[in-house]
C-alpha cells in the first residue's frame, strides 16, 4: 500500500493539495500506484464503456495496482429490474475477464459485497454540503428524465462514488470526460474530511489524482453525435452492446446517423457523427489517427459503413466467445468475486476503521 503524508488542504476545495512523501509498505504491489474504477451492471456494457473505460484498464493494467468493481449499489439509483440485477452482475464480471483483465494484477469485486462502501458513504454524507451535490451535471441530467421519481440515492451517487475511491486510498482514478466533475467532488470531500478530522501530518483519506483517458474518452450515440453513448438511452439503435450479434451490429451501423458531406474527416465540429464513427474505426482497428484519416479521406458512407461494421464484429468476436465460455462456469465466476471481495474488504475495512476512529466512534468489542 502507498501511504501519503501531505500538507493540510484548504478547508473547502483543497485542490492544491501537495502529496509530499510516499512510503512503500506493501512489497506485493511494489511501488505501483493504485487505481480504482467501476461500471454499473445496468444492462449490457456498450462500446462507450469498453473504449472509454475497460479497454484502457486492460492496456494499462501492468503499470498499476488495480481495483475494478461492479457498481451494483450505484445501479439502483435509477429504477431497476431486480430480476436481472444478479445476472447483469455476473455478466459484467465475465466481460471484465473476457476483455482481458488479468487477476494476477487486478482485483475484481462486487461493490455491495463490501459493506464498507455503504457505511463510508453515510459517514461522508454527513460532512458533504448539500449544494455540492445539487450542482452535479449528471444529477441534473438524470433527474430531468425522472421527474418526481428522483431518489435521494441519485443525488447522493457522487458521495457513494467518493466512498468507493477513498476506501482504497487510490492514487489515481481513470476518468472519462463524463466523470471529471465527480472526481473533483471526491477530492473536495477527502480534503474536507482530512481538514476536519485528521492532522496535517497524517491525513486519513488520500486525495486522488485523475488518470485522464484520452483515447475513447467520449464515445457518442449512433443516433445523435452530440450525446454520449449510454445504456439508459431508450433507443437500442443508439449503442452497440458488447454482446450484440454480428447481424445486430451491422444493422445498427447501417442505420446510424451520418451527414451528406462527401469524404470523411476527423475534428470537424460540424460533423460530430463523422468524428465518432472514425474514432470507433480507429480504436477498434488499432490504426493511428493519421492512417485512418488518410485512408478514409475520399470515402463515402456507403463504402465506410461496411468497413466499420466488419471491424466492430471482428474486434468483439473474441470478447464475446470468451464471455459466453465464462458465463457457462458460474462457480468460477463466484470464486473470482469471492477472492476479489476478500482482497478488497481487507483494504476497505482498514480505511473505514480509521475514519470511524477519527469521527469518535468507539470500536466494536
Ligand atoms: N459514451 C461513453 N464514452 C466513454 N466512456 C464512457 N463510459 C460510459 N459511457 C461512456 C465510461 O464507462 C464507465 C462506467 O460507466 P457506467 O455504466 O458505470 O455509468 P455511466 O457512465 O453512467 O454509463 P452509461 O452507459 O451512461 O450508463 P447509464 O445509462 O446506466 O447511466 C465510466 O468510466 C464512464 O466514463
């Protein structure tokens, strides 16, 4: 584990918090920084989740001490179907493995299996000003869709997210564009807790840094290039799910929104769909942006769409077959998640005990 000894942050934002000394006390993870992230088991993950998150975790995993979880407590902050939650959870675990997460350097676990997440979220709720949450853009967007059914859980989502991160004393958090504001809030909450309940020499909660994901940071909807691809979009045509069949993938790409301009180019703000589809092609074909730009410069949509469809189908085929294989062995998945829970809980419970002590709770006897 990496411990930090830092200067006291400013009481509110504390963004100039300086980590001064790092001490390595756990030889198993050597000096690798710890990172943590998760995906909600709401439906099947799509190309946005893959290219914006999971694929980057896989590419970088040997450089970090990795904790990736299945965010099932977050999944019930919007209306959900209890009959599919468990199945979605196992499928997401299978997809994490099928995409290439390696248990030799990565811990995979289910958020609700480690009760410290819910407990720390409550403790942090009590030091988080309400107006910090009310200004969260994601809350405002999702609340708009739900009208009067908005739950306290949806408002509180970023505090639970802060608890997820802070329990593990994560050094860095991989963030796509949609999560930047939530990570800022996590940093503010950690700094505020440290200021109020810890000493300058011994902060209890590590203030995490963003690990900015540049590739695939924002994959957009296939039906509207100005909106992010999302599981909760009511239109199935808006996203390609990682387990879509080749026929479904081809159909969705055939019907996706394009524009009437001849020739394809990146970085034209007037052509968000073109930018998005070229990005998908580039990332899934493994080519450089320059090579794709040169190859596609003179193409029309009639030529490009089948090329993109073939590329997506080929990229997802090995993930899909591995995922189906893993889903047939429930015992193996259960064992992976049990080991993950044990590894995660050991760290989470240590942090939680420190927080409880700082808040003045008597330890249970
Ligand atoms: N469109 C996207 N482009 C790039 N990255 C994305 N992520 C999600 N959508 C995109 C990244 O996936 C991780 C976790 O996603 P999540 O499922 O837990 O929550 P989300 O961000 O709210 O994703 P959705 O699909 O929009 O889910 P719903 O509709 O259920 O809320 C994060 O790292 C996120 O950046």
